[in-house]
C-alpha cells in the first residue's frame, strides 16, 4: 500500500510540474541567440554554420557539414 501511495504521489508531482513549462523558440527572440556561427549577420535566424555565399568557395563535403547544427549553442 505504501508503494502504491508513493507511486501515485510521484506521478501527480510530475504531471503538475509539466503544466508549468513554457516552451520558447529561439528563432522568435528578435535578436540572435544562436552562438558559434560564422557570420551571424549574414546567416540570419537559421540553424546553420556558414552563409550561403560560402557554398561556391568550399568543398561539397564541408558545405554539407555546415548545414548540420552540431556545434551550435543557444
């Protein structure tokens, strides 16, 4: 009986905590919040690491990697 009560209490605490969360979209902030981008003024509000003008100057493999958001921070 004690285990059932503890499990019920834990579930109720988790459900009430989830109702208090407010999700934010960093792209809607109105100012740049994504870090570790090269040329953030040219990139704008996207999760990429290099601007579009760099596509002609670098190898295709490097360009494909720059489209990944690995290494970016908020």
